[in-house]
C-alpha cells in the first residue's frame, strides 16, 4: 500500500465519522470507497466531491489539502445545450453533462472562505467536521436554488455571485430559456455574451441553431 492510498483511507474513515451523518441526513449518498456524495433533487443530480492534493508542496507540513467541489447536472438542460452547439462538446468545455463544477467556497462570501489542510487522524476528522458544517451553512442554500431549468434562469437573472460563470455556462442558460419557451430571451443572451467577432466565429453553431444572423 503506497502513502497516498494510506492517506485516502484516513480520509475515508474521517468522512464516515464526521461527514456522512450530516450529508446522509440531507439525502446524499456515498458509495463505499468513494469521495463523492450524490443526491437527486428535482430535475438535477447534485454532487459534492472531496477533491484532494496529497502531500502538497505548497504546504509541506500537511499530508493533504482537501478542497471539495460542488457539481450540478440537469440532464434536460444539457441535452438542449448540446443541440444548440450542434453536438460540439468542446463548446461546452468538453463536459456537456455538467452545468457547473466549482469549489464549494464559491457558495460563500470571501470573508467566510476556508482552506482545509490535514495531517493525522484527528485533523482529517476535524477538517471533515468543518467541511460538513460549511456545506450546511453555504452549499445547501445554493443547491436548494439550483435544481431545474427555471432555477438556472433565476440564478442568471439575479446575477447570483455563488455560481462560477464561465463562458460556456451561458449556453446552458440559453438552453434553459428555450426549455421554458423563452426563445427570444435565449437569442438576446447569445447576442450579449457571444456577439463579438471572435466569439461569433467560435460559437457559429450556436448562432446557426438560434437563427441569429
């Protein structure tokens, strides 16, 4: 057994003791040996993945830097978005099934951001307790507002700062508008976000699908 495997086992033990009770109560499930919690909420699959850098060189006194990610998938939005880009997955960052994949810290104001480093059993458990509490306070409210096409539109229209808005994210929003029967809003969004000459060329399939000249 190599060092990273031993450290992963420590984290798995810590998750079982310090994170599972809280997240399972919130209807998340985690398979044995997995670092990913998953639940289905309305039309979405929501995941919290305990990403880890083992023995990070930028923090030499730590065995692990635990930096959880939150992922949201809304299958009907993804299907529509893929149709909009004529099947070109690269225009959806190569992952058309994922609407957002971001560090959990984005769900909180900067003043509440935390970095979780651990060395040894006790610190692994302390980190998992702290992460679980952070998820309850900050991530759960975001996920409650992010489980359908209509939710995606609301997050966009309110300029919600809790969501990382990479360029391809706006294609998903346009797809959500279409699913809600708001094609004119979708066309307006595409013009606003992809209207520059370079973007129009790159996202040509999107403009063709929407009939925007």
